[in-house]
C-alpha cells in the first residue's frame, strides 16, 4: 500500500512537471506569435520593428522622450536613438527641445499622414481581439499574466550567473 502511494505521488509530480513545461511552451509560443504578427505589420507598413514601435507610441502620445520610447518599445537606447535619427532624416519625426536631455520626439505632419491611419487600424485590431473576452475573462487574463511576470521576475532576479 505504501509503495502504491509513493508511485502515485511520483506520477502526480511528473504530471505537474509535464503540465508546467507545456504551459511554458504555450506562453513562449504566444509571445513569439504576437511578436511575429507585429513584425509582419511593421513590414507591411514599410517600417523596421523599432520604428514601428516609435510611431505606435507617438500616435498614442506625441512628444515622448527617447527614454520613454525605449521603455515602451522594449528597445535599447542605442537602437531607439539610431531609429529616431533615420526617421528624422526621412521627415517622419522631429525633435523639439533645447538639449538632448530635454528633447522630445514628435510625429511630423508627413509622419502622421503616412502612419496614423495604419496605427489606428492596429489599435482597432487589438481592441477587437481583446473584445472577444468577457470583462471577467479580461480581468483574469491580465491578473494571471501579472502574477506570472511578477513570479518570473522574482525567480530570475534570485540566481547569480557567472
């Protein structure tokens, strides 16, 4: 009887590990698929990924700092700076401010004409995708993702890598 209980506990532990591994793969797949959808959308708009992120952010809130754009687009300072420089050269965005620290990035009239309608279509698509969930499902989804990110942050912050 005791051996059966031990075997049952071992099977339960294996089933849990298998379920956890499956969930991790599913989460990774969701992120990859979403990333690819946005990459393809940027490509259809004729924009590199970082430029898409910048235009997307500026359509939502014009006049952001480069630091804010880095945070919103999850890109490095150097990547955002290079992308903005190219976008300034193409007349898509302009910098306003006296010093590099106080400069803010704005869409130009040309940039707004070229991309605002496309970004608004992306925003509408995102809205429609979320609207398939009930209010309760939306709360559960965001709550679960927040718990996952917090746990991942806590667990990845603990190890020291050499």
